[in-house]
C-alpha cells in the first residue's frame, strides 16, 4: 500500500505522525506522483541510519520479514512503541503496522538490504520477462510490478507453508542436471525465463525433493543467484533462501480491514 495513494483515507493522527517522523507536510493538495517523489527522497536520505539499524537487529526487520505487514497484537508494548516512532512505519489503521510501497521501492535498491536476501528486494531485480513468467505461475495476467508479485506470493503462500523455510540452499544444476533435456535446459542456455521453466517442470516426473524445491521457488522461499564464472564457462546458479517468514499475518488482513478504499490493494 502506498501512502501517496491512500492519503485521503488516513486519520488525522496518523497523518500528523507521518509528518513529524518524515519532516514533510502531507496536507498540501499535491498529486500522488509528487508525494511519492518527495517520500522517495526522504527514504533515500535514511540509508546510513537503515544500514546501522539492520546491523543492530532493528525491530522493523520483523515487519519486513512478515511481508511488510504486522498487526500490533503480535508485538510487545515496547516493540509497538518503538515502531510508532520510526519513519519507515505506516499505519493505515491504528492496529496494523506496514512498510509503505514508497519505502519498499527505496529499500529494495539499498545494498545493505539486498545483501540480506529479502524477497521484495529480489523481485525488484527481475527482468520484465521473469516478472511476467512468475506472475503467470501465480495466476496473474499481464506484466505485474514487483510489489504486485510480492502481494500475490504472500496470498498464495498463506499461513501453512512454513515447512518450506527448511528447504536447503543448493547449486541448481546439482538438483536439476544441466546435461538433461528438459525445461531447465532452456533456462541454463538463456533461452527462457527461470520462472517459466520452473512452471513447466511441474509437469515432469520429479523426485519428492525436486518437487518441494520447485514449490519453494513458487512461494518465494528460494531465489536464484548467479555464481561467479571463469571465461568460457557456462553461467550457473545457486538457490538461496529469502528472509520472509510464513505469511500468516498477511492472511489475517481481510478480517482486520474495513470494506473501504484501504482494501483496494494491499500494496
């Protein structure tokens, strides 16, 4: 959810809190794009602070690990109070803490965030062909944005897929051989997007471990990272785990949110 798109729906208290924490006036009759640009600039200026807080294990990491959404009833009073004071937090309703779409867009580009393997940051790196293939695998049409993918993954993942958090990291060609003809060969050769090939792999005869790994990719528990290569060697990839946990907090939101404009889009 973007602050710039639901500003008119916020309470006076929340708008005032944001203004104090961000040092911006949000009551001006500006367009959503101008507000978004202003927020981007503010969040970019927080990079040094964010790096230090990540290294210190800041509480707002818990919100990122919960797909950017965390109801306050899952926090201690001290944690809730600390989050209320932080410029990254956003409360479209008083009892649900979010990281806004504007903040996620800027965080995704920061090296200190990218190094920690957050799924949302990985999604921003995907090419348009990969985003389209991943979206199709998740049942979306057209070319989704990174945050539309993020929302869809959380919905598909739900609260009951925590078993995939234990899927091991691995070198991909050791699980899906690069000398076997099949969907993954087209990815290794750079012909088709990874998520299109993984989707096609669901129709193949697979071992239990292979099937589980494919579903871990679909649910965003694993992402592919290119490995260093020497000249003349084929590009190879390593499957690495992301930091987001089971999306149970996301699944709770329909019951928490009122039937109004805030429910139009999570992000």
